């Protein structure tokens, strides 16, 4: 957990736009393209996090076999 906090802190404090462009848009520079890709990725992560519940996952698992226990 400390590594994640330290890493995110360093990425955001040492040129956030440039770093996000390098990671998410595969290009250098200080444009907002990487930032918006990052925002989109975080929205997808949040939706997945909310959806990862037995109420949602059990019906999906039943499509591939028998669900015997939760």
C-alpha cells in the first residue's frame, strides 16, 4: 500500500500531464489526452469494483457452469 501511495504521489507531483500522457496516451508532451484516458480508465475500474458482487457475478458464473456456493 505504501508503494502505491508513494508511486501515485510521485507521478502526480513530477509533471502529472506529461506522466499521464506517457502512460495512457503513449506520447510525450503536456496535453490533456492522457488525463482523459486516465479518467476513463478510473471510471471503468469503479464500475468493475461496484459490479464485483455476488449478486452480479453469480448469474454470470452460472452461464459457464453450476454455482454451488457463494
